[in-house]
């Protein structure tokens, strides 16, 4: 080993990582920046159900989703719910990183109290205005306040996620819902910032990529394998709503941009991509192959009739690709709606525990 080389700093994070979204990814990005190698422990279904209530995704799905985040170096399956010094030592991690929100056991105990007491705990800023609870609420309440429309359709600087509700489940500063004000800086932080190299085969895919899930992840992994540089075009909220209907997309354009950029297989994102893949677009991005998955193709979206893939097909640069995963955004929403009562109960319990711990913390500070 080179004597001049500094020893690498190994960082530990852990959590449920249920319905992984850009809020989770942003905390992991910040944690990775505190060291050199990021180890992420993911709790199993049994532990989560015991302490929090049933997860939306299975443990296998959650392990795969966390491995798909580009700042993660290693995933530890079935990590204990309470973070211990033994766990940190076992995986040679100097410290643990968690967001500035509160996580408790079924008994209302801070899950990080051991590592905090030992001085092996660091905090990162939680992404305000987004939570699994928020996304579940949008599905159950069929709200559209989060969507970007009109003058805000393509906006990436000050779009906002409105509160999903004003009931008791939205009052906690952690479990509840606040506004999300994304900035172009956040996109820069998430972006690889790498241009394609000369000779790289450039692959283009487009879609909604709403509620980024394992089906999307498997598709993007296979699409990336078709070339060297993967560009993902994301349709605006009104366009997605035209071909999906109801209150889709559940996540607005900016939230979807960040979720896709966090994926390790994605090189670049086109914000507000046209539904039809045009000649100009293919020439501008020097696209070698356009790939579409197993989802149906609408032919009358965005004021245009006809096949949106007519141009790449004409150039013999189009490919249908089956990810092999049957998960869709619609199936995910159905999974949540069918378990609605358990999720409502879970969130109520979580908020009550947070409120009690918050009161205890305030009482200690006042002494």
C-alpha cells in the first residue's frame, strides 16, 4: 500500500428505503460526499413491519432499488433496525449518516441513540417537501396540486409540491407534507455532468418514469446495456396526463427528473421531452438507438397524431425492449390503494411516535 495514500473513509447509512425517491437519493448523495465509500444497510420486511408497519415494496425490490442509486457502493441486506457500534465496526465504517428527521423503534426509542452517544453519527439535511407519505397521499386522495401546468409546465427553478391535505396526518414536520422548491442547483448536484465520448453509442428512451420503481430500473439497466450513454427524455405533466389520465403523474416533472438522474444507468435527462421523437432531436443528441419498453404507445398525444417513433423506425434505429419486470406505476398504485388502511394506520402511529420524541427532546433542552 502506498504510504502517501490516505485511508479511505467508509460511511454507513441505513433505512427502510421504501418507495425509493429522490429524497432518499439526496441523503445518500450527501452521505457519500462525507467520505469515499458508501455502505447502505436496508432493513428487511419483518423489521419494518414490527417497528413501522408494512412496507409498500418487498425487501428484494428495496435492495435492488438502493443498488440502483449511483452514489451507493455496497448494500447490506437485512440490516438491524437500531444502528449499533458492532454494525459500524463489522463493515469498517467510521461513522453513520442520517437525515435531520426522527426515526424511532416500535417503543418510541431513537434508532440512532447508540451511535450518537459514541460520537459516531453525522447528520445531513433532509430533502424538504417529499416523503413516502406524501406520495401515498397523492394516490389515495387523487390530488393534482403537485403537477406543473400552464406557465410552469417546463419550469425547473421554483416549481412547488402543494400539501396533499390539511388533516392530522399532515401536521408533523417529518411525516407530514411541506412544499418542495427545487432549483437548478439540485439538478447539477444529481447530474453526472459527463458528455458522451467520441465513438460512444448513444441510446435514447422517453416516458413518464412516474414513481420511479423496480420496473423502470430493470428497463433502464437493459437500455443502457444497448450502448454506452443513456439519455432519458421526460414528458411534461400535462403530456403524461393526456396518455395516463386520472391524476397522473403522481410525481411532477421536476421530482421525476431528480428520481431518474439518481439512477446509476442514466447519463443525461431531457426535461420536457417532446412525445414524438423528431429528426431534429435525434440529430441534436446524435442518437444511435431509440428504445421503448413493453408499455403501450399512444398515437394522439401533444396535439399530434401518428406513431411517435416514426422517425427512428425510418432510420432503422428503433428497438422494443422487454425489461422482464411486470411492475408498472399503475400496478404500484393499485398495491397501495388495496392496502390503504394499513398505510393510514402506519402513518398515524409514526406521527404519534415522532410527536412524543419531539416533546421529550424539547423538554430536555428546557432543563
